[in-house]
C-alpha cells in the first residue's frame, strides 16, 4: 500500500461502532490514501450480530475487490458472519480482478482461508479499523500500528514468541496458513475444509475454554487438517484460561516445531502476519519471520 492508493473498508462480519470506525478511517487517510467505505458497512438487520444481510455484505466485499482503483481491502471488525458470505461471492470475477491485499483477523479467518484457496493470494492477518488496538480514543497501540504499517509498506517482518513448546527436527520454513481456531474448525466438512500439508500453521483464539480448544484441535486433526504440517506458530489465547496443557498434548506428538507466545491475535499488542506468504520458525530466537517479496507466490 502506497500514498495515493485507494483503500476500501467493508463489514463482512459484525457491525462496527461508528465512532471507532470514523477514527480508523481517519488514521488510514493519514497514511496518504483515499478511503472508500462500502455502501452497507454500517447496515443492521434482524440478527444484531451481522452487519446487514449476507447478500449485502458479500456485495460490498466483492465490489471492493473488483474495483480496479482499490489496492487494499480492510475489514472493519470480526465477530461472526464472514463464513456466511463465502458461497455468495463470484470467485471467477474476483479472480479476474487480480491480486490485492485483504486485511483483518478473528472471524476474517474464513476469508483469509478462502481467498488463498480460491484466488491464490496472500492476505494480511492484522488489526482492523473499528477495533481497540487500531482506533482507540488515545490513538492506535504503538507496536500494533508500527507492525501494520510496516507490513503494508512491504517491509520484512519478524514476530518474537516467548517459548518453543517443541523444537521439532530443525525449525521450519514454508507458507504460513491458519488463523482463528474456532473459525477454522467451523470450516470442516465444507468446500473450504482446512488442509495444511506443507504449511506452518498459525493458531489463536479468544474466550474459549481449554476443553473447547481440545475439541476443535481434535476435530481438525481427525479431519486430516494437520497431516504433513511443517510446524505451528501459536498466537494469543485471550480469556482462554490455561490452554497450554491441551496444546502440548494435541500438537507435540506431531513431531514438528511448536512456537508459542506470539503477540498475534486478540491481545495487545496485535502484530501483523502475512498468511499465504513464505515464512520461517527460528527455534533459537523463538520467532516467526517472513519477506514481503514472497507474498502471492505460495499457494
């Protein structure tokens, strides 16, 4: 993303707070880009957890992606609803629009996963304009903002974790995939069922008790999602109690590096990571790193 670009903001999931969104849009404009807001971004419907109807949310997302002037599409917030629009998108039309950048996290995991499968593009797992770390009244959280703007400029990135739960054979290098654990588990049995063979798998979640994390990991594992994985990079587990006994029991028998404690997900700071790009787990520095030049090359 460069000064002068046109950036779109849409709501494929939950309804954003108007004040927070206005602050987020102003911050983006401060980067020298033109911001267009989807027609239904602030819409409401009879289900209060959705930002308008499925058709309206899908239409905004597709219109933004297919607009030749738009280079980057930001999702306003997470919540729930992105998976409901997947089968309403014209993937052929979006594929013809060429590669662009999608930015979001949490429920946007459904879009990250589907965009990579359908369009072959890398997407940015990062903060969203109507969320606390981006548009707090006192300004964006400094480390979060620096990570986001650096990623959008195409700078090399590195995120340090706190520990290696397992060293594995000798680190791992390959495409990064994954996102929010509960969203990924919900895609099992669908056209977009997760298959992470040959990938480093990033996982995080919020508000999930350890037994539910156990259930979702077991579901993914029994669905074959973890066959042939290169390693795991674990982000934040906010309001999840202590998930690490479960994470160790479920993931360590796979015999691959498991990096833990990345400040990526729902915590503060909320650092940005490219999904679909090539990355590497460094077991000595307990970090996950990648290069922007690899974005869009790993399918």
